[in-house]
């Protein structure tokens, strides 16, 4: 019996990017659950059936870093990959301090994302 596909939650407030990332990950055999905001992610049983979170740093409302901290405070051990279009040293340090397995600067090659997910979720 084949293993169930790994599922990545994608949290980004850019609807077009969200769709593109879903297509990319689905094409690589990964399942996806898309969320347009940190609040939408938190409003669901978001951790159920999720293997990894792809999280935009700069979201309208609650930031990606604040979401990561909230998940950690709640005891979540989900691996997080941060992505941002507004890269600077302070943001990178905050993301690393919040806990992430990878940090990607938009736009990033699809290969970089797939490799980051493979690192976060072995056998994906």
C-alpha cells in the first residue's frame, strides 16, 4: 500500500502565489492546504494532517513570525519554512530565532522549495 502523500500547509496572503505554490507542490506529489492568513490557519484544526508549514513572514494581520511563535507556545512541533519578499538581516534573525528549517527569499526556484521540504519532512 503506497504511503499517503506528505501535506504542506501554505500560508500566504497573495492569492496568485498561493495557487502557484499549490500547483508546484502538487506536481511533486505533495498534498497542500492553503490559507490566506495566519488567522485563517489558526481558525481551523490546522495541524491535523499537516507535515510542514510554508509560511510567509509578512502577512496582513498577524505576521508569519508571530504565527510560528503562537504555534510553538501551543506545543506544535510542525517544521516551518519561512519565505519573504522583504529580506533583511533583522527579519532573517527573527525567523531563525522563531524556529525554521529553511528561509527562502522570493522569488525562489521551485527546486529550492522542494529541497527545503525534503529536509523538513524526510521521505517527502
